[in-house]
C-alpha cells in the first residue's frame, strides 16, 4: 500500500478511531489500527471486541493494499509531524510502514492483517434517524447515571426505546434514574427496544462531537437477533454489542408530580454552587447533604447544609419559589452535584413528598428530561 494525505486529516481520523483501542488487552492485535485502501480513500478501523469504529479518509492512493499498525504509536508519530503532506508506504518483507513528511521519516513494524480481529457487521435493517446534536445531549444527560458496578450488567447500559416520532434514553444504577425523551428526524415505523452499553453511547457522543459537522444525523439500527447495534454518523460507522438482560421498568420508578407535597423552583447556578460548597464538609460525613425547603407568602427559601463531627459544619440559604408544605430531604453530595451539573436550562424544579421518598428533578417548562434520586436516611 502506498498513499499520500494531509497530516492534519490523518491526525484527526487516527484520534477518532483510537477511541476504540483498549489500553490493556490480552489480544495484542486489538491495539492496532487496520488500514485498507479503497479507491481514492483509505478505511481505518479499530476494535476492542465490544465496540468497533470505522472511518474513511480521502487521500491519493498510488498502490492498493492493507496493513495493521500499532494505533497509539502511529498516532503519536503523526501528531509530532508539522502540518503538511505525509507519505505512507507499506512493505511486506519485513512488514513495516514507512512514514515520510518533509525532512522527517520513520519506520513502524506492522502486524499480520489476518490477525486483526474480524470486524462485526450488522445486516442492513430499517434505521431510525436522530439529530447528532440532540443525541449527544441526550447521552450526556443520562449516561452518568448508569452503573459502573458489573454485578448487575444490565444497569451498566442505557435503555434505548425508539418508535413513532420519539426516542427515549434511560439509565439507572439502583440509586438514581435519568430519562431523556427526544424527537426523531423522521417518523420511525418500526420499534427498537434494547439496552446499549453506556460506554458505547459515550463514545458515540464523543465521536459526534469531534465531527466537523455535528449538526448532521445519526442512523441507528439493530440486528434482528438484538445482539448488536449499528450507528452511522457522517463518514463514521460504529458497531457495538448490546447488553442482554431485563432493564427495570423505569416508568414505574418516576413519582407522579401530583403526589409531591413540596415543589420548589430554584436558580440552577445558585443551587449548584451551594451544593458544591456543602460537599466540601460532606466528604467527612458519608457525603450527606441536607436540603430544607421553607415556603413563604412572598417567596420561600432552600437551606442547604452539611456537617462532620470532627471537622465542622456549613449552612447556606438561597431563594426559592416553594409551593406546598415545608419539606426536608438528604442526598448524596455526588448524586446531587451530578444531576445539577447535567440539568438543562437556568432553573430547576425539585419535587419531594417525604424525607424517605425519592426526590425528583426537572428543568423548568421542559418535559424532555427527568431525574430521580433516592434519599439518604439521616437523623434530623
């Protein structure tokens, strides 16, 4: 194989497919990038056996061929080359890639192309079309709520439902639940109901963010056997394994707003800052942050506090529009900060019914997102 391309473009595509290269592995070939010439372009692919990323780069191909070269090493070398034209040529005996650019040249040993893991393929099926920007937003609002503990594998995934004109992403770890509902680009006549690993969708979001045209669309489809998911982005294809198992009925986990005894609307920046401050002392008290909502004729207040017996205590009061009864509840500081950090808009609504019942967080005048957090039990 022999080709020429721009250093900037080669660096970009290597960084993109490099996201699927495992840092540690018992299969050395998964740390390589497979490069195959195709007409006036070269196809680059990587896989960690759970997810595979493939992209294409326009270039001047002088000789067709293929090679499997260490992804991290090639990326580091290309990134160190000044902008300009890069010439790549692959020799078979010994198997290596020769890199030239200006007065720079290097040689990198290649692996056997036949040892590169077979790339997963997905049969062509009807695909749902979603705005790439909307899908990135949805992923960012739910992925952090997925479990990191592998003891319940299904909770490390994101429930993905697509039908009609809507798509829903839901993630839960047993202590919190995040749900985002969005619109499709075009109506979808089929139904998709699967669990996609959170890591896979997080990579999709990162790749979509790296693309020059983040305003494009994503096409999502699954195999008939519901074992793999295919996501097509502009000039990028991502294939991932699906998580098997029964995801909890998340709809039953969201308390009805009508059942709340206290409804508080608060400036998001103010409550976020107060929560971060309370978390400082909460580090020495199991991360407990207490919230007390107090209604008033003219407005109301939210008191956020934390304490640690051997360290100290803090308390802050901020304005809030409190409707209903006075209420108090305690949350994990990490969970509280997480939901506020990912809440859209400038104001947040917090609904509570008792210190032992879940708290519900919603953006104001926006029913596309809801987050439920289990309380921590404390002595008041």
